[in-house]
C-alpha cells in the first residue's frame, strides 16, 4: 500500500473513532427513559394497543380478593352517586361541551390510566365549569365551593381577587385607545423598563403565549450561534411545539433536540465538547423532580412517583451548567413561563443565584391575561445582521403587546412592589416548607399512605404503599371540596394568599378524603407486592393485548 493510501486509511480510521467516541458520549448523556430516545419512544408508543378492564377486573387489577373488590365497588358506587347528585348541572354542561371541544376530550381521556378511563368517565364525570371565584376558592354551576388547588396552570400566584383587579384596572388604563394593534400604548415603556430591571437583561420582546416566547428564544439562539441543536432535560415542559417536545406526543420526529440527563457530568461533557448545540433550556420545576417527567395521575400505574427538592444540589448543578455554557458558547435559557415570580420577584435567577443569557415569562405576568415575554442580552435579541441586510430572524405576532395585556401587566408590576405583595413574599420559603411538614405530619398521624413534596407553592403528592389505584384519590378529594387540575394529584398549585386557617382546612379535607379512600379498600395490597411487580403485571397485559394472546380485558 502506498504512503498516501496508508495516510488516508489512518485518517479515515481516526475520523471513525472520533465519531464513535462522540456518539458514545452523547448516548451516555441522554436521559435514560424513552424521552431521551425519541425514535424508540415513538415506535414503542405506536405499538401499545388500547384495552380496558371489564367490570370485575376494574376492581381487582391487583388481584385483590373478592371481599376487597366488593368493598371497592361499594365505595365507587357511593362516590358515583354523590357525584351524580352534587355536580349534576356542572357535569351536564361539560358533557354537552365535550362534543365540540377537542381539548376537553383529550383531558377527559387521560385523567387516569387508560385501562380504567372508560368506567371513570361514565361514573365519575368531572365538571369543567366554574361560575365564580373569591379568595382561594372557586364555585361551580351547582353552587359547590372548592378550595382551588389547580392554580390556573400557574397563573394564579397572588389570588383570584388580585387578578380581577389587575384586569379591571388595566382595562381602564388603556380604555381610551382600546384594541388598536400594530402600534403601542404608552404603558409599554414602563413595562419594558421594569422587566429589564427584574430580569437583569438588556432587551424585551412580547409574544402571545409562553410557548411563543420559548420558540423565539430558541430561534434567536440558533440564529446567533449558527448551531442547530437544542438541549432540554428529562420531562421538562417548554410548550407544546415540536422542537421542545420531541417523541411521544409529537407526531414529527425532532432530530435537532437532545433530551439529556440532569445533574450529570456526562451531560456537561457533551455540552463542553460538541459544536452543534445552540442552547440549553431549563425549567425551574425540574428542581423538584430532576430526571423525571412531569407527574400526572394519568400515568399512575404504581406508587413509584417521587419528588424531592434539594436546593443546594440543584444550585450547584446550575452553577456548573452556567460555567460550561459560557465556555462553550451555548445560550443558557431559563424558562420561567410557569414559575416566574413564584419563587421570588427575580425568579429562578434570584432563587438560585445563577444568571441565564435569556429568560422567558408568561402566565401570571399578564395580570391574568395571556402573554409571553422574552428577555435577553442585546447581542442575542437582535433579529438581523447589520452587515447582511437580507439575513434576518423574523418574528411578529398580531396580538403581541396588546394594549389590554399591557394595561393588566402595568397594574401587576405596580403591585409587585406593594406592601400587600411584599408581605406574601416575606418568609415564603420557610412558610411553605412548614406547611409541607404540617401536611405530612397530619398524614402520618392518621396512618395514611400519602405524602407531599413541594417547591414552595407547587406540590406533588406521593404514595408510600404499592398500589394500582392511587389515581382514585383525586375523586375523593373533589368530594371533599378540593379542586384539582386534570393531572390530578401530580401537581397541586397553591396561591400565595392562602392563610393558615384556609391551609389547615385543606389539610383536614385531604385527611378526610384519604381516610375514605382507605376505608373503601383501594390501598389494599397483597404481601410481597412491590411497584416492580405492579409494573410487570401491566407490561404483561400490554404485551398480551398487542400480540393477541387472549388478554381477558375488553
């Protein structure tokens, strides 16, 4: 072989080896679940065939004996009768609306594991209507008053009355102009100045939703770095668009998105060495359950759900992440759409002491109206290249900076520095840590298998005994006057205006609901039952249905 051929062969071998090492490093850094392996996750999801339990199996999916199944059936019947009588008007209106509203069809179908969903929808129909709110409560069409633990998906930080006032006063401030679009109401100037101060950033852009704000952050990061890949973590939510929700739930594969592991040296290595990563997205909610997806009762097939906030560990991770991103030229984006202003006035940056390159806001910042906001460094926010007039990063929206949104935002930002709001922030960490401890102590004292972990006012309920039926708790809670979102006990969202008396009442109602559920036999388990054995049972059922091996369900 000639010297040239030998040199080419050596170069080729070296290139192959380098690529192999790069791929191996990426594989090690990817999140270990199917969320980290997009194509595989989508293939598996498409192979899971629907099946549901017949009447007998519904009450004995864990192979409970006949007397326990009968106990559960009796409890289910009592709860069903209570729902039919107490929530009749609200449920009837919901059923009528569901026929024409695809959103409601989706959430109704995925409130509980799909094997149970048909009977639950029929017998424990949940209403989607409220006609009024006051303080920390909401009232349905039947006049039932509930403590609000749903939090309007995070909008409701300071209380329903607070946002009613923001919208009313904000509308009055811009009424003379009205919905004139394409130009700006003068209030926008003060809003921009205050957002720059709060975020520590140079520039601001307004959008119609949090999803759009994140979209623009990613677009700008790609534009300025000239790189294509986006990094997200675990099951962190950054909106419903494809590039930040790859895999299951998104019909289009996203090859440009990497879902990597948090708190991982392998991830930091990938960020430090690859040259195609434009940005890293961080949702502060992940500090509550690093490397786990967003919790939902629709996925509760056992009791393995876990959550725990380790502030120091997550702060250390963010410091290391910030350092690596800076050195590698990767844009670090904090997605504060959900948690912004909840942890602190300065959000995640203030709470953890780490400054991003960009930050997105939404939810509560609009004073109760829809909004998305992106704040960033001047060099990242520019949408054109001064020396290349045709090289632009276009972004506009008809309702961006809508006068009424600017008005409500102006009131919100005015109130943010008020003594009323400052009193809610004072001692907020210690207050809500104590409330979590109070909740868990009450559950332990009542010998109930329910616990909670939280990040201030955002909680996840966990369970201490293996069970197929933890998802039932949401229905007992509703019967006790506690309103949850469609993800059930996976995400409780309190507003900061909960006083000690209201919170104590919530805890008492939680205990009453859990006691009723326990008395009805839902937390029975056979000796030796583990979460692993429960998952294995579901896997066997799923495979039997997929391959037609005579699964006895319908």
